[in-house]
C-alpha cells in the first residue's frame, strides 16, 4: 500500500519509522511518502493560511497550495487514484470498519490541516473526481490533523497482510467482525499465577477450552456493558445469540 501525507509538519510522522509500522515499511508492505505543504506556497513567507470569509476567530488554510500539492501527489501515478482522507473533527467517525475498508485500498492520501481547517472548495474540487472522506478520530478537538493521521495509519497498517505475525491476530480484536463485533475485549493475564496477592482467574489455568471461551465472552459482554453501553445496545440479538449458543 502507498500512503502519501501532505502537512506543514512532516516531522510529526517520525513515529512511522518505529515498531510494527516501521517494520512494515522496511519490508515494503507500506510505502510512505511525506510532503511539506509549504513547498507549494507561492510567496516568500510560504504562507498557507488566511483570514476566514464571513469573519470569526482563527485562520483557514488557503486552497491554492493544497490544490497544487494534491495535484503533484496525483501526478506520481496518473493511472491510479488515491482515496483522499481529510482529517477533521467534523468528519465521519473513524471506526474499525473504515480501517478495514482503507486497508483494502492500494493508495491513500492524507491531508492533515492546522488552524480552522482547509478551504472547503478543495474537498469540493477533488470530491467531484475521486473519493474524498472527511474523517474524525473522536469527539474532542486536536490542535491539528497530524496525530489523527498517525492513529489511522497505525490502525490500517496493522491490518495489511503480513504485518501482524501469528503472535497476535486481528481476529480477536475488540470491534473485529464476527464474534467480537461491537464487543470490547475482556481482561488478559500472564505469569506468575499470583502477583501481590492478586490471582489469575482459576478458569484460565484449568485447560478447559470450552469453559475458557465462555468465560472470555462473558467478560467481554460485562466490560462492554460497563464501558460502552451504547455498543451493547447496538448488538444484533441474532448475532449475539448465534455466537453465544456455540459456547
Ligand atoms: Cl481528524 N482533527 C482534529 N484537528 N481534531 C480531531 C480530529 C481530527 N478527530 C478528532 N478530533
């Protein structure tokens, strides 16, 4: 998968050199291209923002540098088109489902903004020619979209074939389609069996796979009810019944 990021802070993406994503890049599974938006500014000060039409606080990112930067990225492969992802707190929620959708794309282009966001005509221009998603990573406001891009690249990158080893699989993840759809994972334990007076639940030491599976599912349901009641409410009763009848 190719990933392009246009930002006024390309140095924000140093973490993509590290760990799982860093390895995926070394192995050629993920091809990341970072671009400095200011390279496409026209004036000596390399200005990328201006005051908002209609008044109000803050600054808005000018359309011209974004247009030229995006055109330059698109020219890297005229035979293909990336899915353009515009991080914004006003966007649709980024979910595991969307991460899986992005993981199936050959090319993603992220356009993280600073200030009050990008002049909306940029999204209109490219939205008329290709898929442009305005996406939010949660109901809070970040100083810019860069960290949101790190979140999305990590969530998508770990789903690419060959990135996760057998040691950890995406199948049992919270939110994974299937049995864990809309459920949070329960607690996990490792050795020693007793630590500072806290014991590992006995069932996990029993070797009884059927009972362990039932216990894990109960814990997942319990944690979901406690932390995310709205997820439990959204569970399809048929799905719930199907996976629970098996245990
Ligand atoms: Cl994608 N950007 C910013 N600036 N703030 C956010 C966000 C994105 N998602 C949640 N808050």
